[in-house]
């Protein structure tokens, strides 16, 4: 990691200059205030356009907005992480090939950390933020709490929190020309004891953590995080990991970039058509010839008398609905096609019937290719995160683990979503191993999930089978004696 002191002097005492320098964003990311205009349906142009869609007196123009950008971001997050990330550990055996108990314990501790922060849910949430707002930062921190969650007695519990512009947090990564992150800063607002909104600016470097607060009176910055040392009060607090305790990921544009025009065309088409329907919904009465007298109106009849062979009839309105349907359907198809995502709405899926597993895979080829494009950045992000977790384990884990933690390699495997066909998977595995069983009876009971104690259920089944076998043997011997 590079030396941040070459860029920023944290000992200068000029808090304003330090914060200003840290706010110099070094990555090209589209601003959330521009993205949200497309992402949030109520902020779409169709909602406020008074030129193309005019209100006429008391009659309000129809304004139909569709959240395709929000749906696309959610779909991409689901296709990426709906199937949990698989972690494959290597270099966890001894030279003779036998399991290394110490390394196996480290692996279990890492998995326990992921499990206790509910990493699968975290991945789905931060993927949505990443695809929608272009950037995320996940910070990991330890809280003092005695526990045995990780397979050993620990005084600390590890947690994580993800920040993104969608949450009202501005992210400012400081990255040098070699792509090394020197500092990660975030700006956010929260209310103080008086209910007034105060702006905070927080920075993480490889060895210190700083927090400043903006004064409401003059807009100046005041440092609010200090640490006592032998020399007196020191700015910020020490980071013992010797690395930034978090991971940052960004993309230049959101997942829905370039698709705004198609979505707007759909919204305006539907809004204009809604206006036409509303205008023509009232019945129109056509009268040919003159009317003789006045309308004879009763509870169950209306009678008009006409002169000179006149006629009275309702005018029916005929709309070219097929042309409208074709236009909207075409726009929707183009939207999902350019996004490289399938339209897996209920209306589309119900017509497929009971297609096989291979057919489903083929149908989702485009989406899997898209997630394959995205997977590289995610794997890099997850590997850096795993290194942060390892660094924490070296600090609060057993001392004898310290030299082995970095020797364990972790590979992250992202599997794009597809509906599982368990029977097809079982048949494929059994065919590969010559038709032999692929799981034990105990594993089968555990996977079924209905038994509170799988081992006790297995023992009961074995006991019943033994009794049945003994009964068959007894019946067979009696039969022989009779013969």
C-alpha cells in the first residue's frame, strides 16, 4: 500500500484542508443524484412533464410510470447472489495428504464469521446498491463481546456494515496511480441531541481511523475522535490490522445506463393512450333528423321522437389496440434484450410449461453471460474482503493460528441463478460414478429436514429394519419346518 502522507498531512491541524483533500474523488462514477432520476419511478420525467402531457382544467393527464430500472437492478442482484457464493478452501492438508486439524479449525472459524454476519443476505443487499448506485463500501469492525461463535473463546465479535449513496452516504476513495487504496472516506448526516442534522466525515487509512464533524455555526470541521497516548492526545484511533478494514467496489455507470429512452417511450405511450381512453369513455349519442318534442324519460325507458325518418344511436369508438400492444411489447423486448436480462415475469413464465433443466439453462444463457461479465469484479471484491477477515482472525484468534491463516487459499465461486432440478442433478452424479449412491442414509434424512434428530431417526429406521428382518427369518424357518 502506498504512503498517504505524501498526499495528505494529517498532523497539519487544518481540518478543513484535510477534509477537502480527502474529498477529491479519484474514480469516475456517475453521481447518484443523476442515477436516482432513472431509478426512482416517481422521479421520472413523465410525472412532471406539462408540455407533452397537459392538464386541462380539472381533468388531470394520465401519468403512468414504470420502475424498470429498479426491477432490473434487483434482477441482476438476484441472478448474481440468489444462489449463495461457494467458498473452496485449499492448502488445508499436511504434506502426507491427511487433514491439518489447525487449518481445518481456521476454515471453520472463517465460515462461522460469514454465517454470523448473514453474508448471503448482505451480498444480495449490497449487490442491489452496487448495480443501482455504482459504488459500495463494506467496513468490518469488532465489538467487545465474549463468545464461542468461531470455535474458540473470543472477547470480540466481528460485524460488517455496507454504505452506499442509496443510503445517503457519499463515498470518497483515494486511490493512487498504481490502483492502491490510500484512504477511504464517507460523508453522512445524522441528528444530534437537539434534533438538528449534523454532517460527519469519516476516514479509514491503513493505520488510523478519523472522524470530523461540521459545525453548524460556521461550517468548519472539528475532529471528534481522539486517542490518548504517552505524548498526549492523538488524532483518530489506531487500526491494528495495518490495512483498511473494509472493501470498496465501483462501476462507472449503473446497470440500467442507456435504457432510459426505451422506458420513457413505454411510459409516454401508455399515458397518452390512457388519456384517449378517458376522453372517449363517455358515450356519444348521434341523432339524425330533427327531434319532435322532448325526451320521454321514465325509470326503465328513454324515448326520443324524430322527424322525417330520423334516427337515434350511440357512436361506438374503435381503438387500434393491436398496434398499441405491439409497440409496447416491442419496447419491453428491446429493454430486456439490451440489458441482457430475461423478462421472467409470471406472464412470460406461465406459458413455458414443464420444460427440462437443460432447456432452462439454454433460456438463461444471455443472463448467465451477463453475470459472467460482472463476476470478475465481484470475485476481486470478495477476495479482498476475505483477506480483511483473515487479518481480524490474526488479531483476536488463537495465537498458534497466526502463521497459518495466510497460507490458506480461498476461492470464491459465483453461480448465476437457475431453478434447480434436483432429479436431473442426482441422475447426472450417479451416472458419473457408475450408478452408485451419492449420499448416505443419514445425509438423506438431514437434507429432508423434517426430523428434529437425524441420527435418532436413522437408528430407529435401522432398529425397525432389523426387527422386520428377524420376523422374516422366523417366518421362513417356520415354513421350512411345516414342509
